[in-house]
C-alpha cells in the first residue's frame, strides 16, 4: 500500500536505498548516509514536500519523494522526484503507482514542473519516465564520477499546464492532505489497482 513516510520508516528506507549507493551509479553518493544524516534530510524535505512509501506486510519495499532542484524563489514551482524500489518489486507497477501518487500531490500543492535527474546509463529509468509522459530536456555528459567511471545525467521534465503559474507559492504537502478528501481516494485507488 502507498502511504506517507514517517521517521520510524527511515531504517527500512535506508535498507532499500543502500544497494543503490553501494552497487550502482544511479545514486552519486559514495557511502550510505547514517541514520542521523538521513533523518535530517527527511525532515528538511518533508517540511514542504511529500515522501511516500510502498509497504507490504509491515515492510517498506519502495519509496518516492520530491525535493527542490534549485533554491532561488523564481524556481519555487519546480520539484525533482526520486524513486527507489527493492529488487523484489521491480517490474510490478509499484514505481508507476508511487510516481503517479507523488505527481498528484505535487500538482495539488501548486507545482508546475516536475523533473527527474537520471544517470545516463540507467536506460530503464529513462524509458520508465518517458512512458509516464516525461520529456527529455537536457543531458550533462561527464558531470559525475563514481566506481571509477565518469558519468552523465539526463534531465526529464513533466509540466502541468493546468496549474496556474504563478498563482501563489506551492503549499506544504500536509496542507493538501488535510484539506483534500479526494486525494485519499486517489491514493487508495492506486494501492488497489
């Protein structure tokens, strides 16, 4: 099921994230963050933006969150999404459900542009996002380095032309959750679909 993440989920979330850090170039981090560092990151992000988990039988098996790609006020309507899944749930539509839920919340918050920054070699993630309507906007070849190799990133974007731009600054995710009863139905339907 999809639900909002809580601090108590962070040890399990780190278990999902650790293999990406240690065994892939999909995250440019070199070492797995400590629980203390990850908790600070979680608090900073969730002060404004949503963080979701996929849970089965009490175990967090995937998560998705949004962050701010840039800090200047003129970029306030932009969000960057990240999705991480445990290997046993790859290919089961969970990533699509998490991404769709995250987008639904972000649009309701007032975000207009959503970005995904993907390591150029991660062709599966690029195809996944393009299938969901993201379009290629930029490539930064050789901008990173990990596991002894120079790496590039691809930026993909999805815009919501139905969001007024700018009508006001986006509202915190918890304000949307408190005031939008339809959102709970949408999340429930994604869990069941």
